[in-house]
C-alpha cells in the first residue's frame, strides 16, 4: 500500500486525509506548523505521526506521496522538499504566488521524474465531468460561449474568523485564486488554454478594512480556440445563493441545472434541434454522496463548515485513485484526467493576467509560453 504524508491541518485534515483513505492510500503522517496542535487535531483521525517537520515524515520509507494543503504562499517549500526527496506530489490550488514560482515547481518535478498533480478535484465532479463530455462530443456543435455565475451569502459578519491567506493579497489570497482557479481549469480542460482576459476585482464584505484580497471577481476571457465567456463569483454576496454554468455552441447549448442551495443535486441538460432534455448521468461518473466531517469539535469557523460538508471528498478520492494507479504504472479507468503541474502553471498565468488586468483596467494577454 502507498503511504502518504499530508501537509496542512485545515483542508488537508478535513478532505485530503479522508479522500486518501477512501482511495486506498495509507495516511502515515500529517505535518502542521505547531507540533502540539497538530497532534491534537490528528488524534481523532488516528494518524500515526503528527509533526511539525516534513523531514521527520519523509524519513519513513513507506511514504511515496506528499499532498500539500497549506496556504498558497506556503506551497513552494514543502513541494520542493518532497520533489528533492523523490516523492510524488499533489499540491492544492491556487498553486503558487505567481507564474514564475509555479514554473520553478513544475520544472523541478519534471526534472526529478516524479508524478505531480494539482488539487483541481472538480474535474471529477459528476456534473462538470458530464458537461465536458457533452460539449466535447460535438452535441452542441462548435462551442462559442461559456458562462459561470456563483454568488454565495457567507462571511458577512466582520467578526467572523477567516483564514489569513483568504484576506491577504501578499499571501496569494483572494476568492479569485481560491475558487476562480477551479473555473479557469474547467475552461482550459473543456476548450483549451485561455489566451486573453479582462478582470475586475472587488471587496464586498462589510467591516473588514484589513482585507487586501478580493472576495468578488468578474472576468471576461477568450480562449485560443475562439471560445469567449464570462465568469462571475462572490464569496460574500448579500443576496441569495445563485449558481449557473452554461455553454452555448453553433448547434445548441448545454448547462448544469443547479438547485437553490449549495449541494443540491445537479443535472446536465442539452438543447438542440430536437428540443431540451436531461442527459443521463453515466454510472462511472456517479460520485458517492457527501459525508460531513465526523469530528465536530474540529469544525470551528464558517470556512471550516464549508470545507467539512464533504462535497470535495468524492471527487478528491477519484483524483487520489488516479495518482495511485499512475504510481503503480497502470492506466486509470476513467477518461477524465487529473490536472498536473503543467496545468497549474497555465492556471497561475491566468490568475496573474487577471490581477494585472484589474489594476490596469485593460485586457491582458495570458503568457502563451508558461
């Protein structure tokens, strides 16, 4: 059995640990900033080693995989340390501070010959995976336009604790990186690389003058293949929950039919010359229902609550299962593939271009040679 080390006691503890185990990978250690606190958080999950030293965890010869779920500004050191130790790596998104740092991590992983993946787990979300299949099958003709809207009413209290990196732009924070990176990966995976962007970044949360990173973004884009689109999201919208994902093509359209609440069952629909109809979900794309994190005393903030609802665990299990198959030298059964550090570099270049565009209030080209 493959042994894994999880770096990070927040999302890493809530999601990585459970998904690794569900994928048949043994969690041998968890690494946090404070040894005592890490041990306290790890104890209910029966993780053998809780430490503040990645070196200590890597001394275990059974460890073949390191997963990094720290804030983005703290990805570089453990990723490079794992690569230098010859371990395969999964790193959370947003991947890095900027595209230059992302390229350095990617190049090091490629040079070392380790298997590397980005934590873009929603490639394995049932509805998103099926929507991509429908579009790439040619059912709507040539895709022309992509629309994604996501507004959630959260974090409205000025006293509610929020992770430092979500508020601090210098730490690579903001809702653009935390959530938008998923959507830009979906666009790239469905249509090909994004070539040009125009972005607006805002702060909507009341009473948080310390916040320097966005909690709301509006992005227009164009891919190299000619698809245009708009992606709009807000972490702290003072209105009801809204989510929509639609693709328009030359012969029809396809969309994800979402419910009024986060986590409601989703359906994929298709409209063409024959009318509108629901697309059946293939059995191999059906994920297990979410299971909330079982240790309630570790759920302390609104952000923890979102991360412990369990919606990330089934798609992340598929991601880790693909990693296990690749480590074993086998081809995964599903045609969907996890994102790699190559995809991470492209995504980071998109984030950099959007932030530059928002500052300059102009369209910006995305680095075509990341």
